[in-house]
C-alpha cells in the first residue's frame, strides 16, 4: 500500500487512510489539494463549493426616507438570491442587496369640485 494507507486494492489504490490523513482518489493526503477542502467527519477531501448568486431584480419603487426634510429624495432597492451557499473554504457570497438614491415623483393633488 502507498504511504499513509491502511487498506488498499492493488498497489496504488488506497481505500482507507491512517486516521490523521484525508482520502482523495485512492490516495492519502496530510492536506487537501487546491480546489478541495477537508471533510473531518469522513476524513476525505471534498470539492470546494463557491457561492453562486442569481441575477439582480429590477430596481424597486422610489421610497422617500423617513424624517427627511429634503423633498423628492428617496431610495430604491434591488436584490438577488443566493443560488448555492459556499462550502467552508469556498468563495463567500457577494452582497445581495443594493440601494441607490432616486427622485420621488411629485404626488398629484386631486381637485374636488
């Protein structure tokens, strides 16, 4: 069996590693190679999962901020959903909400006759 291996099939295909090593593709590793991360429960190297987010929604309605004295100034928001959360050492998610300033439309006064 290869170094660090307790049980193998043939000479180079390890099926069980020593307790302090991680299993990956029939080999035993002290640390996982790039693109993989250790699963300490299974003592295996598993693929890293990077965060994936969806497309931005359309900008929402322009809403005036509370307690502002400046008229016709507000904020609008857009969001996106997390499609796949990252694994422990995968790339984290980018921000999923954006706010920008906008001009609110003037309210039309309704005349009563």
